[in-house]
């Protein structure tokens, strides 16, 4: 879980008749043009942040707008996901309308410039067109249409980043400092949605909790992103937007990496160097996303061996079969030390 940021200084509100909020530099007319939600097939993206900002438009903060347009449209996310993740001591900020009203009233009291910057970046990219285009293309590519509900929002405590408790309780935290909004909306969305498709098939595997399974899952989501953009983006960009220098480090050390992490493939604890190298330091100099990169490489070799459209096979193959049929181990064996 990412670092949790607690925003304090909350003031209880019970109605709309409260003190005026500070003036902001938002272009409210541009925010008003953003759709409340966008639905393509069974996937809905809800722009909760729109009303979190518009509630501050007038001299009087509109608490009713928060209840109606922020809390109720994705109540399960607030109640069942955020309310559980951050525990009983913080649940009151999420699992009832008054808790959200209370925090949203103070939205601009702290880190105002951050909120302005984040919101402007969204209005600058024409989010309506971007999401519709990406969802439509996603549904054309995949073999199975998942059901999902994803909210774009500001939240009192960050910790999810881009993810959630289940497919119907997904969130993109716009005020999470670890989230690159433009990259996430354009390239992170296909990545996360592919997890939802693959999950349907992966759950049938008795070894679904193994480190190899998680590596193939993440690598497949990265490879799907690469395919989604017609392989016109660099491979390193598809793998969590890592730098070319990071990619080159991995490629230079590919044989050593595979031989050292292979013994952990069957581990189901989650506490192994393949998944947590940044903490366990099997490779102290390794960049981020070791298992994402390795999964991507295995799937790349599978496609190289079986044809350009064979990436679709991954949905119905177990991770062990993907590795076995990819020829990756033979490739590694023939690499020079």
C-alpha cells in the first residue's frame, strides 16, 4: 500500500449555510463540461472530482452537492472499501455523507495549489474524449467484457493510488502524490482493466497466489498496454513508465535476474525478492518494477515464438504454461553470463 496522507483540520457541517470558501483559480466553466460519468459496455467511469470542485464555486459551499453527486454515486466505494481500508478510527470520514461533507468543505484549506494543478491537468487533456476512446478500444481488444466502476476523486486519506477492493469499487486518487494523472488516464487505464479481464481466468488456477502468477499478471497488463498502443510506444514506457536507463539495466542483468528469482516462483507468501526487491534487496541496484519487467519479458518471448496475436492465449493459460511455452528459459540459458 502506498504512503497514507492524513489531512487534518476538519470542520463539521450540517447544511449549506456555512462560511464562504476561499476564491480559487479554477476555470469552473471547463469543469462543468466534464461528463458526470462515462459508460462503455459494462465499464463506468464516474467523475466524482467534478462536484468536489464545483461545490466550492459559489460564495456558499454546497454540501448537498457532495451528498448527492460525490457520496451517493459510488457509495460502496466510500463505505465498503475506504471505510474498511483505513479502519474504524477513520471510517467516519468515508462511510457517511456528513464525513465527506466535513472534509470536502476544507478541500482548499491545505495544498490548494496541488488541487488546482491536478484539476487543470484533467481539463487540459479533454478527459471525456480520452476515456471514451480508451474504453471503446479496450472492449474491442479483449475476449471478455468485465464489469467495473471506477471513480476519479479527491480523498481525505490516500492509499489506493489507482486500484480498489473489487471491480465495482475502483478509485483513481487525484491527490495521491505518487500518481501521474496524465500517464494513468492514458496508459494506466488499459493496464488496470486488463487485470480485471485476466482475473476471471487466473482465479481458476490453484497456484494463483504464487509469485510467478503475480509476475505474469503484472507483465501481461504491461504487455496489453503495449498492444493497446499498437506497439508504437517504447517497451519501457509500457512497463510502468520506467526510464530507458532502467530498462537497459534490466536487460544487461537479465540472466542473473532470472536465475536468482526462479526459486521464488512458487512462493505464495508475497514476501519474496521477486515481488518485493525494493525491500529485500536481492538486487540492491535494481530499478522499480522487477516483476512487471520480468513478466513482460516472458510474455514478449511467448508472442515472439507463437505469433503477433498469440498474446490472447495468455488469458486461458496458467502462468506455468506461459513460462513453459514461451521458450524464455531456453533463451536465458543461451545468454552469455
